[in-house]
C-alpha cells in the first residue's frame, strides 16, 4: 500500500479504485486502452514531454517517478507538463522527503505518493509542516507563475 | 547597500527554524544521514577533515561594518577567533559544533546574512566584480542584477536538486575581475547598438578536473529577459545534465558533449516557453533593489596628497602603488587590503582584524566593504586624502602588506590543512613562496603575477587560471606539485598549460624560483609582464629552466 500526501496530510490512494495507470512504454507501444475508465500515465524521470504530448488529452493523472530524492528531474518534468497546458492531476511517486514538499507543489505537482515505510519514518506532521507552501516565495515575488496551466 | 526587506527577514528566520528542525530530525532518526546531507549542505554546513565547517555567503562580495563585526563575534563565540575568506566571496568558519550551527545562523540573520546555498547541488552564492559600483572602467553596477539573482535562485522549486553545483558570476566592466568565463553561467553587462543595457551570456565554463573556458550562448540578452532565459538554461541542464558520473555532471560537460549549436537551440526553445510563464518582477521591486545600490555621495576634498608630493613615507608610497586602484570619481579611490601577509594563510582574518576593517569602513569608506575572489578585502569608496590615515591603521593591525597583484598575493585553497578531499598541502606552499620572495622591491621588480594553488584536482584555488598554477597531487603517498603556465582568468581567459612532470614538496619552491629567473632573463623590459613574456616566447624557455637544471642536479 502507499500513502498519498497532500496539504491536508496523509490519505489512502483513491486512484487505485478509480482507474488504471499505464506505463509509458506500454502506452507508446500499444496505445492507451480504449475504455471509459479514467486513465493514468506513469512517467520515468528521463521522459521527453514533447514525445507524450499526443497522449495527454486522454489521461487525467500523470505519475512521475522519483527514484532518489537527490535527482531533481521530476520537478522540471512537472513544470513542463503544466507549461504545455496539462490540467489533470500530477503526482510525484517514490523517494521524496518532506523538505521537498513545497518544491514539488510549486513545480506543479498536486500530491506525493510515498511508501508506508517512508510514512512511518517521516510522519504526517513532518509533511504538514510544509503545507504553507503557497505563501509567497522569492519566485512568486519575481513573477514566476507556479501553475502556468491554471 | 541592499538591506533585507521584510520578506527577506521573514524568509531567513523561517529558514533557520527549518534547519533547527532538520538538525533535530537528524538526531531523532527521522532523517537518514543521506537525506540530511543535502539539507545541511544547502545551509552551508560541510563535514571537513577535523570538524564541521560553516560557509557563510557574502552575496556578490558586499558587506557592511555591522555585518563584519558580527562575523568577528561569531568567530570569537563559536570558532577559534578567526575566519577564512574564500575564492567565492564566502567566509568559512572551520570549527563549529553541529548543535551550535542553528544559533550561528540566527546570529547571521540578525545582521541580514545567511549561509543558504553556499554548497550542495543547487545554484550557489552569486559572485560579482569586487570593484562593482566603484571601478573607473565600469559600464554599469552588476549588483542589482546579482541581488535579483540571489532572490530568484533562493529555494528555487525546480533547481535545488540539480545534477551538480551551479555557479553564476557577473561583471559590469570590460575588464573582467569576476572570472565570468570560468563559471557555469557568466554574465557580462553590455550595451547593444541602440545603447540599451543587456547581458552577454556565457555558459559552460569551469575549472575542476576538466577545465573549460565558457562559451557565449547569447551575445545580447535584453535586461528584461534575464530571469526567463536563466530558467531556460537551468531547465535544459536539470533535464539533460549527466547524473551517472559526478565528475561529468557539470553543465560544461553537457555543453561539450551536446555541442554549442544544439545547446543554443534547446535553450532558445525553452526560453520561448518560459517567457510565457514569467510575468517578471514588479517594477517597484526592481527599482527598490536598484536604489539600494546607488553610489554613496562622494565629495572628495581637494586632494591634499598626490602621487608626486615629495616628502612621503616610502612604505605608504609603495602601498599606494600596489593596493590602491582608480575610482570612478576623481579624488576618491579603491583600497585593497591584502590578507596575504608574508608567511601567513591567504584569506585568513582574525576577529580583531575584522573589527579594524569594520571601523575603517565606517570611518573612511562610506560603510562599505567588499570581499574579493582573490581573498582580499576592499574598501571601495575612500578619499585619497585619507589614504595615509588608512595605511597607518592597517599597519598597526598587521594588514598593510603592499603586495596586491604581486607574486606574494597568492590564492590558495585550504588544502590538506583543512579539506577532506585534499591530496596535498597548499597553504604551506603559499607561505613558503611568499617568504622566499619576501623583499617587496624584488616583488615589484618581478611585477604583476598571479600564482594560484589548489590542493587537489577540484581546483578551488583556480590554479588553471593562474599565470603560474600549482596543483598538489598525491603520487603513491608522496605530495607532487604540477605546474601550469599562462593561465588567465580575465576577459582573455585561458587555461594554463602543464609544464611536464611534477615536483616534490621540497622541489616546488626552487622550481618557481627558476621560472622567475627565466622570466627576468628573457623579458624585453620591465614593462613586459610574466604573462606577456610567456605569450611571446611560449613554453620552451621555461621548460628548459625547469627541467634541464633539475636533471643537472640529479646527474
Ligand atoms: S581544491 Fe581540493 S583540496 Fe583544495 S579546497 Fe578544493 S577540494 Fe579541498
């Protein structure tokens, strides 16, 4: 099981019941499944956003992998997704730490998916301490939009 | 000078509070050492050879007397009574205890200072020409831009976990004193044909194990486009920079492996996208920053001393000759206080010396000091008439060494004495060279010469751009010093060329002496500097001086 972290704290994954998540390789090879269910797309963090533009109007969630918290590519991918107008849910999944929550939210992520093990070490209060991410930042002051799509 | 806005103040305090919590969570195990490491690095805290080291930012090298006094107090309270000014316009404290660091950061915040992003794989403290706002050759003061960049890069949501560290330098003068071509991004303030201000943007310079001179990616970037353009460069780097090998992770390698044209195309494409999502700062914010750097009102008294006043103290005269530079206002001057006493540690200042510097800045330099990347302190706005008094006060504090720009004005990294990565000592080599050429008349006869020393391949001592560069390596457990010649960190940036095999610790000083003798023998006149002579005659005569004699000795 995994935990979904948002501004209000920990919750169970509501997507698991609502729809499927397809890997990028599958989607590129076989196309997206033809069903009416909601679709999610899994992106590795070396994905090329331009390559997946065509898929985006069919998916309502993009999940970007964080293999290591020290690898910041995911932040730029989320930003790029928002830049090209993706308005669905964007989720960071994997090794993200509470101290990165504000960065993730400001880059365009809506939520973080962490493992139960990570959630027991880095507890809910440690994440909620960063829920005030939307308060003014230097970048806001300098006129950098944080949700360009919205 | 810029002072913290309410926003800055709130931000820095919050940041200290967060760091306090991170230290606590490290201690209670919520954060693993791996997870804590980048967080402490982003707050300037390194683990060194003997202890933690705290690196405090002096953004674009500008500091006021109250801040300098606070650094002195911090040195007394939590360190051993001194600090070390670095080649990136920072100050390092070498002996803090982990538990004291949040208090030290609070003490810094009290005077509008911080240690944010002085290390880690993020955008580092932005450096600038240390004569900014005072230099006679300046087109425009680069510090308003540097302050804008400080704000933009602080806690940047997208660019705080980059493949590797990222350094930006800016100059507003055609004579580049900020080594812009050896930075990940170098900015030179220029004017276009219509006379509008903008920047030349240089990318992919850097020293370290693969030294490279930066390349121009934009000859003229209008001022207004700076932030979205930098966002574009950083986004391209964050997504495509190598993460498989730490030694190949800097942007210089990406530029090199991808090719300049392709990189330019990618940056321009990203820039088009960024522009749409960048409203730009409120004009009032930009105006407030610019106003903060307006030149102090200088009203020099009619000069009571001039260079040709006959009765003068020869020590004063010698010091004026080397340590005083031309100011943009006639009758005013820029003083460089040498932190390179003969036999001393380059860049070290005691807390008492810091207080003397603060007093002098208050009394004579319109409340401003600068830290130079050459590890000296600058009094940027003094009156020529006050030079004798300033010199006398510096003499009393042991800071009147008249050697700026000369052979004993050496840049040296901490090396084996402090640094965990070092492969050799560098400070003792600097000390020995300065002792060997102690006589100031000899130094003056040799003329302008930059010796730069690094204690390992990481090149923090910038040896690649020293006229004479010295790199300390470890050869099977023995220190070996490799020489490079002809390096240059200015607008004519050049990476020095290796002379050949290295020298043992007890051979390196005689080797430097042979280089100097060779230069003195072959220069066309006293006006031909070491670098000019090297450029004219090339490596051969120097090589001959270095190695044929060594062989003769061995035989
Ligand atoms: S050059 Fe090497 S030894 Fe010197 S400070 Fe840098 S890492 Fe340490």
